[in-house]
C-alpha cells in the first residue's frame, strides 16, 4: 500500500518563533517548452515541538493537520545540524 503522507527535505531559514520554523525546500523542474532546468523554492512553516531546530539545519518535514493559520507541516527529524 502506498504511503499518503507527503515528505519534504529542506533547510531551516528562520527559527525565531516559538515552536515554529520556516523551512526552505528547493527543487529542480524542467521548463515544459524549452527544457531548461529551473530552480524553484518554497517556504513551509513547520511545527517544532521540542525547539531543537536552528537556522541552517537540514530537516525532514511531514504533512499534518492544520496546526495554525499557516502551519500544515511538522518537523519529523533533523538530518544534519548546521555548522556553528
């Protein structure tokens, strides 16, 4: 059976809020007509219950129920800590 929960890997760009981080997810898409590869960036607000994430961390986020007006994602785990 296929898993339905969406997962994204990205970099924390802001950790200034309480229990919330902003995660930047980069992806490459190919232009439908010209074939050139373009970089697309999305920002997701994610819930960080333990407050363990810092700016520059590489994290895995998973889709969840709406937690607030803008938060629809939760931090699943920290993949790599930022160099301090």
